[in-house]
C-alpha cells in the first residue's frame, strides 16, 4: 500500500473510534437511569446548597404555599358543611 492509503486507513480508524466513543456517550446519556440521576441532582441542587444546607429562600415559599392550600381546603370544607 502506498503512504497515502495508509494515512487514509489511519484516519478512518481514528474517525471510527471517535464515532464509537460518541455513540457510547449517547447511549449513557439517554439511559433512563442516567436521566433519573440527572433530574434528581437538578432538583436536589434547587433545594440544597453545595454544603448540604437547605435553601430556605426556596423551601419556605413552597411550604407556605402548601400550607395556604391546605388551610383553604379546610376552611372551604367547613363552610360547605
């Protein structure tokens, strides 16, 4: 084989390896367990800071909203009875 042919074969082999690596990365990225881990990490990051402390500026409004809905449901239920 000529030098040019050897270079082309080497280039094709490199491209094949890169494509195989990319396909492997895609398979991992779209696996349901990987998606669930990323989603859990995203949700956890929203409510807990890097040190593991609860982000009160995010949690308190949610707790307040839930409490308001519960109190509202109880009040409406007592009025209806």
